[in-house]
């Protein structure tokens, strides 16, 4: 019996979302290219009942050997139960918290009829799907626990895909029990996630996923835009989900550095196949007389990356069998040209294993009649001047009369006089402006540790204004808080967990300057379980003086600019001072943690030896962000 490829595409533009319909169209286009039969459920048809029924129809029609994709674009939400959560023995339990998808009829929810689709229901539906066929992928372009109400860079051009927290429906336990009575939740699901289903999530559970107006002025989900582009380029190349997600994350982080898409489950599988990629290696072939790595940006390949070249069939690097070492000369969306620094590639091809990784180069635009500026930008470790049509520029450098203006979007970051006499110093200053912004951008894209480096300890963060030595109360942490120039603030940290942690606090302003606010504790503020610390409190006497916030240097006065507080919480002391002053920092050596190596790389722009990560000491860490706007006094 021949196998069938089936996909259910769900778009729920509940509320003010504008992108789901475009998302489904682009996903339908690429899945048709792969040979899928499509079932669409979007707009008014995307009710709770219809979504569940069409998923059930997919299950009923599937059999062993088939391929199934479930795709959802829309809002995600989170709901707390306020009812009695006693277990069967009568012991009080913790309040129930569930994540859910938001169908079009969600606003018809009542205390007796919850119209969201809970995470537990999705788990059971996935279980039933993988009982029919093991080749299943689910893609969710939504967020659940994200809290940012605005994105600093995109201002009015982006919308988060999360609902405000929904509380006190009092229906979670009753809803679950009713589903069990109706036989919809029978038996068990996987303890650590379905081992047969590849799960693509738009963001971590504590982050917001975004839709925005892309370069074609179309409202789209940024995950879907990135994933569709990657899937199109991966067609026919036998790349794994894990590999293409490297390129997807890079694409998303160029626009939204605080959103980190992820793949879970058997993500080493080749796209839409049960076959697993045996290693993280990429294929090397000869093409028109050049050695080419298949994959390019879609596989996370960057200019300057260095690879060990091994014979076909190799699963690990063996120095005795290594046939060449290569460096990436040029990369585009789906292929990378490499130059041999030693050895050669055999006619039948080979495999490339990453040895040294450079930072993703960020796009920059500049006047074509300034070749000296172009040469300086091309020599930078942070930029690429190749226009690949894969995203907007991080930095735009423009001529205005006798000045060079550095912009990010609509925000002017700096202006410099441009004359024959000032040409050289102005070009140096403009490149410095751009590199500073790039460092800040890469730092904002830093994500929390994963696997053995994941830190689960909870830190409660509060920040607010100080006046006359008193705290005026907390400000919102979703990006809507407003702070006036030279207004003093406090930051209160509380370790609500049991284990001791260390907290480094940074400010990233509009021009990308990274400042270590907690400089009095250069290796992190020590916080034992249950204790708190207030940044802005005098060292002696205990008065609350606050921390001053000044207007960013080089940035012309405007009504307001965006700013970000970044909190790096670690299980051990780590020195992250190189983020503030990369010129004075020393490259971490020996048993330095991966966190120290990665942050040094993003500050310096230097390549990082991937092998050294496996030899690093294990430091668990988490990263938190608080965006706000800084308003001028004028």
C-alpha cells in the first residue's frame, strides 16, 4: 500500500491577529511542493469543535507509513484554575495551570464551557496520531506564557501572539473530568513528550512569539516565514529538522532577538521522514569546479566557519581519517562555497563537521558611492553587505547632505559630518556605531541554557522608579513601562527557589551599548534561596538612591527610545564583564563555561571553537528581559 502525506493547516486570527491567513497560504504552498494532501481550517471555520474534528479525521484516515503534519497559526494562552484541586485522597493540590490554543470561538467560553484547546488535549491527540503512524510533525506558531506587549525594534509593526493571562474560569478540572467521562482522554500519554512526534515551537514557554509586517508589507508570523523559507531551500537536500532550525533561529533572531524557536522530540529526523541524520555533518559536493557545502544559511552555515572534512559514512571526526580542513568563503540561503586550508575533496564528495563557528553576519546597507565604507564594513566580523533578500537590514547608513546618518528602522542612532577632511574618521565612527549595535543585538538574542545547562531556579524581578529615597512601586515588565531621562530606578531581585544563584544585570540602550549595572558584583550578585537584593540601595545606611538612566550618547533627542534590561542568572559565579568592554577582555581559556565562551564571542566577533564547549565546566543559566521606553525631558 502506498503511503500518503497529509497536513492539517489551522489559522485562527482571533482578536486582532492579521497574519494567520497568510501563514496558512505560504505553508500550503511549500507542503504542496513536498506532495502533501491538505486539509485547511481557518477563519470562522477554526472553531474548537471544527479543529478537533478535522484532526480526528486525519487520525481516522491515517495508517502505518503515512506522514502527518499538524500546523497551527494564531494566539496561545495560559489559564489558571481557581477551583478546588484536591486529589483523590483529599489532599489539596497546586492550582492548575494549562496552556492552550485559541480557536475563533474562544470568546464564547463560560464557566461551564471552556473553548480553548488545552495542552493535555493536544498530548492525547498526538498520542492517537502516532499510534496510527510514527511519522508525525506538529508546528505551533503561537506563544503561551510570553509577556511582552510590544517589541522595541518594530514598534507598531509587530504583534505578540499571546493573550493576556486568563484566570478564574474555574473550569480546568471540570473540563478535564468531562473530557475523561466522554472518553476523549483515555489511557496515558508520554511522560517526557511524544517520542514519535517532531514538535516545532515558535518560542520558549516564557517568551512571546511575534507576527509582523515583513519586507513585502504583509502581516506574517515570523516563525512561519522563516520555516517556510528553510523548507523550500531544504527540498531535495535531506536535511534534518535540527539542522534547518539553526537557520530558522538565525532568521527569527535578526528581526526579534528575544524569540527563540525550538525543535523537540526526534528532531534529528530528515524532514517528513522517519530516517534519522546520523550526525550533525553536512554534505560536501563538487559543483562547477567549486567545493560546496549543501545547506548554506538554512543550515546555520556562516562565512568564516571552519570544518573538518571526513569521508562519506563518517559519524564523528577522527583526526587519523580526516581528509581536509575547509573554511567558508561565501554563503547564500542554500549552499556555501568552501576553500581548502589543507587536503582536498574526493570526487564522490564528503562530509563537513563544524570545527570553528563564527557569529551570524548581520545585514547592513550603505551608499554605493562610498567604496571605502564598503571595504570597512566587509572587513568587520559583524556584517555582511550581500543583499540576500532574507530580512531587513539591522543597520542602514545613509547620506544626508554633508552627513552620514546611522539608522535602525526609523530611529536615528548617530550622525557624523562627512567631508574630505573628515572622511576617514567618519567612516571609522560609523562602522563603530554599527558594530556596537550588532553586539547589543547578539546579546539580546542570547537564550537560556538548554539540556544540562538549563537553570530552573525562579528569580522574581521587580523594577520601578525612585523619588525622594522611596520606591514608587513596580512598573510593568511587558514593554509598556515609561521612564523619564535621568529618572532614577530600583531593581529588586528575589530568589524564590532553594538553590543559590548569581545574577548579572545589564542595560542595553538604543544604540546597542551594553552596561553592566551590577558592576559592584562583577561575577554576579550572590542570592541564596529566599533572599532578595535591591540594586539602587546605598551600600551603607540602606537608603534607596536608585540608578540613573541617561539618554544614549550619539542618539539625537527624540520623544522616546527603546531600552532593555537583561538578567543573566547562573548556578555559579561567571565573569561577563567582556560584554561591557570587549576591548579590555581576555578570551576565556581552559575550563571556562560555555556561557563565558558564547558571550565573549558575541562581544568580540571572533570565531568559537565548538569542540571546546564539550570540555567546558557546566554552568547552568537562564536569561530574562524587561523592555521599557526611555522618554526625553524635552
